[in-house]
C-alpha cells in the first residue's frame, strides 16, 4: 500500500533531477542532479521489491556501485576540465561545435 | 565453344587490362590500353556472325553468385543488346586512340578508367540477373565520374557530382523497385531469385504497386536517356568531359536508358507502360525532347553543348519509336541508338580535335576554316549531314523507320516530331556554317593544321559505318527483327498480329 | 554443447571469453603498474592487448565451434551465436583500434599504457552487453563500457577539446543511463523480473501490454538511442567524436554503437517480441535519424565531424534493420554492423594519419591532391567512402541491400524508399572527399608530406579495404555467419518472410 | 505497535521532495550538495519503511557518506564555494525546465496510479518473513551471491575500471 | 532485265558518282600541274558518258514499246516487316525524258563551267559537287519508289546547298545556301509525312504498287488522298520555289552562274513538277489539291513576274523569271495537262539555261573588266552594263533568241509550251470557273514576262555603256568553250517546239503520245474538256498579242540611255520600291517566324526554362535546400550541453508519449 506513494515520490524526484539538469550550468551540480535521478529510481526499485521480491533491492545495490564508479570517473573528468578552463560551468564548454 | 566464354571474356578482359594498365609505367599506358581494347573488339567481332537472329537469348552463361539471395551471374545477348555490345567494343579503341594527345596527365589512371568503364557498360547490356544488372549499372558510374572529374574542363567538379548524384538518385529508387519485384515473385512462387526470366514471368498481378515500380524504373532510365525535365545533367557532363568521355557518354551511356526501357520497364509493366495517359505523357515528353532539344541546341554558343542538346532530340526520337511499338518504329529506335552512337561520337571527336588545336569549344572562335583544313571540313560536313538524317547516311534510315512506324500509332505526334527534322537542319547547318564557312575572322585560325593520320584513323571507321548503315542497313535490321517482333508480341498481343501490317 | 548455469564449471565455461579478457586485463594492469614510462612499454602493452583480444576471439570461436548454448531457463547470460558474432565484431573493432593506436599515441605523446587497459575494459563491457540475458547484466555491461570510454574520450588530457569531449559525453551519458535505469525499473515493475526471457513470457501472458511496460520500453529505447546516437539523442556525438582522440573516436563509432545495438536487439526481440509498440517508435527514430544524420552531415567542412554525422546516419540505417525485425532484419543487422565497423574504422584510420592535434583541423578540402601524394591511402579512403555511400562492389552496398531486403520483405517500403533517398543525400558529402583527393590540386606543394601510417596502421587499413572489397563481391560466408546467428536470437523468426 | 507507516512515509517523502527542490535551486553548489544529502537521508528513511533496512544502511553509508563527501571534497578543491555568476540559467532556462519537467511528470504520473498485475505479486508480508528467516543482510546477500553472482562480479570489474580511469585522468603527468 | 540497252540504266548515275569520287579526292589533294585538265576531263567526261548512256537507254526503251515501266531492283535497302524498300530504278516514258534533259543540258553546262570556273581555286571541288548533283538528280528521276526518290530529292538539295555556298568565305553565299536547304527541309517535311500516309494507306512505297492500289485503297477526293497530295505539294513548293517557300531561289543566285543554270533553272527546281507528274494519278484523285496546285502555280507565275520587273541584278531577274515559269508548269500539272507541263519543263530547260549561261558570260566579261581595273563595282547590276552588244555580239544574239522563246513569240519553243498550258487552263475553265482566273493570271504573267525580259535585254545590251571608261576596253566575248554550249542551247530553244507540235497546227504531239502510258490513269479521272479549234485560235491570238504588247511596251517605255550607273542611282519610291524589295516577303518571314523562334529558343527555352527553372530552381535548388537544412542545424549544435539536454528531453517526451498513447 506504500507502492503508489513511493512511485509518485520517485517520479517527482526523477522529474526534479531532470529539471535540475535542465536548469543548472555547473557541471558538478548537474552531476548531483543525475545522482538524484538515480536515487529516484532506487526508490522505485525498493518499493517494487516490497511486492515483487528481493531482486529490486539487489538492483539498488548495483545501482549504488554504478553511482560510485560514475562519481569517481565523473569527478576526475571534471577536475581535468577544470585544469583547462578554471571553471566547471558548461557555458564555457563550446570548443566543440558545428562550425 | 566460343558461345560459352565470349561474354565472360568480354566482361573480364577489360577489367584485367585496366588493372594492368594501372600498374604499368604511365608512358606505356595508352599503348597497352589500345591493344587491350583492340583485343576486346576482336573478341566481340565474331558475335556478328555467330549470332542467330531468330535464336532469342544467346551466348548464355549462368553461374551461382550469391545463392543466399538467389543471385546468379547470368549473361546473354539478343537482337536488342547485340549491337549495343558491339557498339561499345567498337567505340572503345577509337576513344582511346582519340585521347592519345588530349590526355596528358595521369594517363595510366585515365586509360584504366576507360577499360573498367567498358566492363561496366557491357555488363549492363548483357546482364540477365537484375542484381548483376544493378551492380553494373552503378559500377560504370564511378569511372565516368572520375573521367569527368579528373580530366574534365574548368567546371568539371560540378558536372561530375551532378552527373553522379542524378544517376545515383534514379538508380537507387530502381533498386527498391527491383527488391519489391523480387519479393513479389518470391512470395508468388516460393523461389527467390533475381533472374530476369523469373522476375519477368512473375511480374503479374502486382496491382497498384506496379505503378510505383514502373515509376521507379522510369525515373532511373529517363534520367539516363535523358528525357525532358531530367536532362540538365547532360549538357554539363558533355561539355566538361574530355573527348573520350563525351563520346562514350553520348555513344553508349545514354543508350542504357532506352535499353532499360526496352529490356525492363516495358516488359515488366506493360499494363502501366501502355496505359493511355502514361503513353500520352511519354509521347509528349519525347516530343518536347525533340523540339525543345533542337531549339535550345540552335542557340548554344558552345559546340559541345549544342551536340549535347541535339542528343536530347535524337533520344526523343528513340523514345517515341519505342513507345509506338510497331515493328518499324522499334527497329528504327534500335537503329537510332546505334547511329547516334556513331554520328554523335564522331562529332565529339571532331570538336575535340579542334579543341586540341584552338583550346576553345565556342563556335564563334572558328569560322571559314574550311579553307585552312579542308579535310576536317569535309568530314565534319558528312558527319553533320548524317546527324541531320540526310538520306544515304545512317541517320536517315533510323529516323525514317521511327517516324514511319510511329505514324501508325500516333499520327499527330509523329507529324509534329517530323518537324524536328527541320529544326535539326537549322541548328546543325547553322553551326556548321559558322564553324567552317563564313569569312575567316580569326587570324589564329589561319595556322590550323589539318587532321593527322592518327585522327583520320579515328574518324574513318566511323565514316565507313555512317555510309554502310545508310546504304545497306539490311544486316542490322535482319538481326534486330526477331527480337523486336518478340518484344512487340509480348507487349501487345493484339498489335503483334498486325505488327507492321497497314 | 549445452551449458547448465546452475552448475559452476558450466557457468564459468559460458563466460569463458569474458573471463579470458578479464584475466588479460589484470595481467596488463600489473604490467602497466610495473612499466609505464617509455614508448617501448606502450608498444609492449599494445601487443599484449592484441594478444588478449586474439585469445578472447579464440575462446569465443571455441564456444561457437562447439555450438555452446544455455540449458534450462533463468540465466544471466545467453550463450548463442548472436553473442559470438557480436563478440567478434567488438574484438575486431578493438583490435583495429589498437593497430591504429600505436603510431597515434606516440605521435600525440600519449605515453600512458593504461589506455590499453581501458580499451580492454571497454571491450569487456561490450561483450557483457551482448551476452547479457538480464537487464541487470546489460546495464552493468553498459556502465562498464561507458566508464571506460568516458575516460578514453578524455584521454588526451593536454588538449582542452579532449577534456571537454569527455565531460560532455560523461554528463549526457550519465543522464541517459538515468533514463535507462528508470526504464528497467518500470519493466521490472510491470513484469516482476529483469530477465529477458521471463519478461518475454510475462508480456505474452499479459496480452495487452500495461502502461508501465510501455513506459519502461520507451525509456529503454531512449537509453540505448543515446548510446547509438539516434536523432534526437545524437547531439553529443559530433562534439564527442570531434574532441576525442581519433582512435577512440573510431572505437566509439564502431564498438560502442555495435554493442548498444546488439543489446537493444536482444532486448527488443527476446523481451518485447510480443509488443508491437517498439516497431512504431523505432520506425520514427529510424526516419528522423536517417534524414537528420544525412542532412546535418551535408553542411560539415571538418572531415571528422562529417564522419561523426555519417555515423549518426548509419545508426539510422541500422535502426531500419531493427525495425524490420524478423530473421532477415537480424542477419541484415549483423552484416551491416560488420561492414559498418570495417568502413568507418578505415576512414578514421586514414584520418588519424592525415591529422595532427586531434584532427580538429582536418577539413575535407585539406585532403586536396592526396591521391597524387599517397595514392594507396587515397584509394583506401575512397573505398571506405564508397562503401559508406553503399556503392556496389563494397561491403557497404551488400549491407544496405540486405537491410533493404529486410525492410521491403517486412512491408516497410516507405522506410526503404527513405533509406535510399537519404543515401542519395549522403553522396553529397562522401563524394566531395573523393573529389578533393583526386580532382583538386594540392593547395601547397608538399601539403601531405607528413601524412603517414606506420606499418600497423597500414595493415589495419589494408585489412579493412580487403574486407570491404571481398565482402562486397563475395559475401556468402558473411551471410552464413549472420544466418547461423539469427536462429538463436530470433524466437519469432516467422513474423517476417525470410528469403532463403 | 501497529502504527500505520503511511503518514511517516508521506512525511519523509515530503522532506525528500522539498530538499530535492532546494537542491536544484540553490545557487551555491555546497548548499545544493547538502540539500541532496538531506534528500538521501530522507530516502533512507523511506527505504526503511519499505522493509529495506540493509539498503537504507547502504544508502546512508555509501551515498550520503562516501559519494556525497567526494562531491563536497571536489567542490571545495575547485573552490566553487561561492556561487558562480553563470551557475543557474536565466528565466528562459527556468521556463524550459519547468515546462519540460512538468510534461515529463504529466507523462509519468499515470504510472503511479496503476496496480501491479496480480500474477507477479508475492503475498503480502513475504519480505518481512524472509528477513525474519534469513536476517536483514542475509536476505539481500543470499540472492546477491547465488542468482546475481555474475552481475556482482561485473560490478567489481566496473569499479576496477573506474579506479583505473580516475587514476589516469587525475595523475599529474601522462 | 530486258536484254536491251535499258539494262545499262544504272550506268548513268554510277558514272556521275564516279566523277564525284574522283574529283572529290582530287579536291582534297594539293593542286599539281595537270590536275585541272584531269578534273575537267573527268567532270565533263562522266556527264557526256551519262548522256550517251541516256541516249542508248532511250533508244532501247523506245524499241520496247513498253506501256509499263521497266523496274530494276538492285538490293534490298530497308526491309522491315511489310515495309520493303529496295534500291530500285525504273525506266519509263517520263523518266527517260527527264533523263535526257538532265544529262543533255547537264553536259552542256559542265562544258560551259570548264571555261567559267577555270580560274577558281576550288575547281576540283566545284566539279565534284556538280557531278554529285547530277548523280542525285538522276536518282531522283529514275527512282522506282518514294524512298529512293527522297534520297535524290534531299541529295539535290544538299548539292544546291553546297554549290550556292561554293564561295563559302563570303557570309552572304553561306547564308543563301543555308536558307535554301532549310526551306527545302520544310518541304521535305511534307514529303516525309506524305510518304508515311501513303505507306500506311497502301502498304507500299513502290510507285507501281502504290498507283495500282491507290484507287481501291483510297477514296476519290477523300481527306486521306487530299492530305497526301497536299503534303507532296508542300514538298514541291520547297523544291520548286513556289509560294510560300520560293524566297530561297533568288538568294541562291549567290552561287556560280552555271550552277544557277543547271540546278536553279533547268533541273532541280523542276523536280517538283516531275513529282506531281509522277503522281498524276494521286493528284487526279484529289481535285481540291489539283486546284490548289494550279492556283498556287498561277499565282506564283504572276507574283514572281511582278518582282522581276524591278530587279537590277541580271541574275535576280532570271531567277524570278524561273519562279514564274515554274508556276506555269504547276498550273499545267495542276490542270492535269501533264504532258504540257513536262513539255514546258523541257523547253524552259533549254531557253532558261541559255539565258543563265548568257548572263554568265556577260558577268564573266564584266567581272574581268572590273578585275582588270581593280574596281569593286557590282558586276551583275544591269545599271553597270549597257551597250554590251558591241563587245559581245554572239551572246547578244543568242540571248535575244532565248528572250523571244520565253516571251512566247510564235514558232519558238516557249510559244508552244506556254500556249498549250494556257489553253489547257482555259479549257478546264469550262467546267471549273476558277480556272479562268488562273488562266487570267497566266496571261498577265505572260505579259509581264515579255516586258521584263525585254527590259533586261535593253538595259544589258542596248544603249550606251555604263561600265566605265577604263573598263570598256576590257569587255569582250567569252572563250568558245563557253559560247559553244550557248549555240547548242539556242538551237534547242528554237526547235524545241517540235517535240510537241499541237494538233492545231497538224503537229504530231509526239511528247503527248509518248507520255500517254504514264498519264493514262489520271486522264481517265479528269473531266473531259474540249475546245473548238476556233476558240483555240483565238486563245493563240490573245497569247501572241500579249507577248508582242509586252515587248513593244517595254521597247517604248524604257529609256536605256537615261539609266545611271548603280553607284549614282536614285532610290526608287512607291510601287517601284515595293517591287524592288520583293514585296518585303523576306523581311516579313524574318519578323514573323525566324526572329520569334530564335528569341523563344534563346531567351525563354534556354535561359529561362532550361537554366533557371529546371536547373537552378529544380536541381540545384534541391541541393541548396538540403544544405540549408544542414546549416540550420548549427544553432542547435552550438556546443552548449544545455541545448543538447533540452533536445534530449524533448525526444524523451515524444517517445514516451508515442509509447503510452
């Protein structure tokens, strides 16, 4: 009986994550918004797991691993970019474009 | 024995020779290429005698190629394709000889391209498997693209890509049409094969799809012919291409379109092709081609462009003849296909020879040169006369047959088409006058040298053909007749009975 | 040979290629940790990588030879010919990438052997994707591949462009995998499982698919659509391809795309074979991708970006094969993937030879007169271009023809027509390359003196060209391979008429 | 104590959504990060309510702990404490975010209304029973090391790859 | 195969062709010592040979008393289905007459040319063309079917083109040649379509078959036969310079004078008449067409005569006179008096050839005179002549004979032939009144003919000389090789009448009877028109009166001594000017047809439709459009991740929406 609220909340969180990605320019914050999306999905999994079995929870476990891995790589990339531009604002990321 | 290997040899030999030419040192290129093309011609000549007019498809070879799709390497020759094959092998040595001094850069590449082109063109004419046909149809595109693009005139890049994209556009739609036919036949019979005979016998009850398929085929072939609104690639390609390129373009490539109509578009979709409105449309387009082509040719300042537009007119006659579907008109169309190859080829050679001397294709760059180069003038006159279908030359026999034959099916249209004869005289004789007659305006023309022995060697065979076909076309007509008759019977059982009957 | 996943040795056996490759990855990691200074180290690492790939290919071949297949029901990985063939494509792409990397890394002074480690991890991820019979496995494989490729894209850290490419790819990639994950969650919710087979079963029980399932399906397609760079999820591709080191770009354009397609293919056919909706969605994706990719490519002046857009267009063609479905579609898909891998790798290889500093500067017109300077290289590029154009005599044509057969036999004549028409458009940007090389004079004398491939790069290009021409004229073996792969992945092979 | 979890659920859910909203709207990156941490904690609470105590624990340890700390660390390292002028998009960006987000939510919202097909549902209380029997950790660990062994291994490789990648990108000289 | 000399018929064209080939080769080799002699020997030799063959054939055929043509099939030319065209020659009464005229007159003119062209650098080329012409002319008159006849028909056109433009480095000549062949082509268009109609209605193109099948296959006076005959006649108007296609002939005078004599007076231009005579049956079956033929003939006769009144160029006068005389012939054949037409054809060949050659030697003299003084006066303008009788008495005398003949003064050949035509026309008038109008035209034309011919003679030979003081000395008679042929022609012009002395004078009407087998079928179909001998005598009187009035009128009115040389001549005004400028017909054609067509072709068809519409808008337009769409993508592909995300999400929404709904 917690399923629907859970699904609703996760949908909202997911949307917020997407909105955040759309709304922000700071690479790190955008990445955090992505993490938010992942967590929203986690909520869905856990909620579903309650009625569908442990598979969902296990999945969340893996999602965390993935998130960690992405965080490691992603932040490293952001660092690398920062070395060049002294900024993580995506506004300055326009070397690559149709020209 | 000869029957078994000749076509395969005709296809394989130039390819091999082309590769060889490419690998040999450039200075040898033209000699090797000429030798190779002469050998090719020698291989093809016996076709003339061994061909049995009433024998239908002959010299058949059939080998599995891509069994997964029921694709075979199937080739054969009948009265329709025989002469186109011979024309190809006949024109190639002349083109090579004609490029002798015209081509000065990257010779190896050029002659290799010519040889590869030969394979492609012959392949198109002998293919009896639609996949193979399509492949060949495209394959001959690349060499021509390079010939125009690398050795062409100032505006060659534009002309080359225009030529390529135009043709590619048409042929790709045809490709889809072929596939639909293939699947249709496959579903109907359970046998999936691209074999011409198979598809032909199962092209029935397509329903409305037939219209789309015919449209696709029509587009592909009409672009090549070229028919009126789709012709604009031709002037550019002709003008920019080097002499040999123009000769082959006009002499052979254009015929692929009309050949396609005869071999595929008409037999596959007779119901559509002979539908009243379709007939009307095509006849009107042909008329536009004849008259419009002639009139536009009349005002061209560039001799090559003039010839290009005159080709549009000539091919208009062919289309008319094909669609009139009487024995005379169809054979006339076939004959014009050959004549146009010979006469227009010769014209392009002549223009090319002048270009080598004066580096100008503009008509007003000449004038009065008959006094300086009488031999050139004489030959140019004869060729022009054959091009305007003067009786006694090859041109007349073809146009006479087409018009006489078509008159039965479309009297009014044919009467209009006949005025094309007047227009032809108008544009070609005017050009002739402005080139070789009139006062010798440009002093630089005073020093022009007359034809060299090599150039004469290029032209004489063509002149011989012009007179031969003009005076004694019987051998040609005999060999065509059964094929033409078969085609008509197959398309119009009703007309077949009265084919040629008044 | 039937393998029972519930038995441990069988399980290992079924994962033999992956295990072999992982093992090599660890070996290489050790080696790198020990030697990572000189050019020679780099070379050795490269050789070890090639060795790894070859041995993996052998392992795969062994399984294929023994007709390895999964016994029983619920499994995490599939063992079927589709997987083996896909693995070969990935391994081949990786191998060719290694070959063209040798000279490149040295020229650009990227003396970090980790490059090869990451290459292997990326390949491993692809293989996992192709193997995965469970959304979870596929997801993890995809992440493994992505993480490795994110880093590779940004590998040339000294150049801002490379770093920027990595960032764009990473951010958008993570964003996309969020959607993918959500899609998986919804599918899980709709069917109670993430195993493709079971999902398929549930779907067939379900009859009319539930909204949740459809939403999940949609988000799955989005997630993979991003990886294959289908319009409108393609926008990262031109920039990332442009910024990444060229060998990596080649790897992305071929391996990554192929892997994503392989997974998508498996999912659609095994899990959603019974759902009609995805055909419709993919139909639209295919159309816009073909049109978009080709039109956008038309206006590019930089060779690298042009190739990037062309890879988008080719994703469209592959989507056509996918949409057509059926046995014909599947084998057409495999054939085309192989052809496509060859030709775009070849193109990128030549590009890497011509360019400097990440080839950001190579315009199409910079190739002017290449033919007279290095005829063979020009010839190779010309062949690749013609093959990309789908010109008869090349593998590209065979592939396209196969896709057309699949489409038409599935009654998708419109799709076929759009495909050929867009191919005509593509002539508008492939031909100028040939035109520049053969028909334009060298802008300055010695414009191409510094153009050279080392012998490995040359051998790679040679392999590509020979392959393209061979398959273009004699594709029979290719077809047999593809067809044998089809039955395995194609439970509903009867949905479409299959040419014999 | 048979207290209905629903109110608690909404309570924590509200916190999660609210703090998420703040997370994406705070100019200051650090603030965003901290609000995200709050969201994660709230989610952990929801997990507990959904009988996923172990996952909740992991959420707190791994996510709120390790990952977010990493984020904060990087933010500080790059000295982005102060909000950058271009960090948040203008009204246009806002409008687009609201519009597209709204549309997305509108499309996702029906999902929250429908019931799962009964065929695949486990009888209520199965999970708690399982946890009683195998323990909270065991109930997760058991499938993890049997059915989900392969993904587990792949995940380990994934992490390894991530480490290598991070090292490559971060180390001083190539 | 008759076993007589008739079998040698092929030899006649063959000889001419041989001459062409040999001389053609010689013309391309660089000139050497004996070349000219050799050329003359070949050129004239083959013609004389042909003439001898012709005589032999005639004699042989005469002996056969055949009333059906003898047909020789050499090889099958265009055999397609039921269309079986053979290369075949046929000998019958009509063709033998033509054969004799062509080869006979031809030989004389060749002979004349030897002198006339002796100093021309293109000597060999000239004879090559001339021989080729004779070849085609013989093919034309000997052909056994329409197709082969068409070969000759276009062949002679070609030769006239080549010979008119013989001095091609002068644009005027080249233009004249082009005009001639294009005008002829217009006619040939009619000929061709007529052939198609004939084939599809009778199933053959052989004269024999066609004429036997025609009465059954075609309805007397039906639309089909009318169309056929009218189209054939269109061909004739082109070839024989009748209204409306006559304008090329005067310009054709740009060619060497012997050419004008041979092609544009004696032989080629009469081909049309020959064609109608050949197809007399068909025309007889189409009364309307016959009426049109006769009408156009009569009108042309009058119209051309009016123009001839005011021409100053001596050859132009003769050209218009030719047109007018051809009009008579068409009046004759249109009326059905085939033999009369052929009769006039023959006599006209004699005296008109004589006139032209005579004018030729005048021009020759004038030319030499001006050449000697390096003056650039017009050697053909009569205002520069005058009083030449003193320096060239022979020519004067001979040309006077011809003048009398053409004017129709009794006992000379022209008198008989012309009179017969007018009589026939008048006779038909009894049943078809419109013929009376034609007769009137004819009579009026006869008046004018007498007038302008006399004018020509007076201005050329009488009065004071206007050539110029220095030049006068250089004016003298042409060499014998030129005057010789004139004498022969003069004799023929005088006695030519004997060919067909009407019964009125108790003559044998030999030609009439000779041609009967050919004319027979049509005679049956024509209305029987009989005149009492009284009426005939009156008509004769009227004709003679007209001729004398014309001549004496000219004698009285014209004052040669008042004439001033061309350079100081005043501009005519009024009617004179109108006639001088040939009723401005050329200008009208130019303004109404030539210019519009060229303008249309260049400005509309080429520049607009071809280049702008089809190419720019259509082809390149499409290309540009595609490229533009590509460029449009650039503001999306701006490098801004934000944009990419937005597009991405939009894509997601669309896919989701598509999936769920």
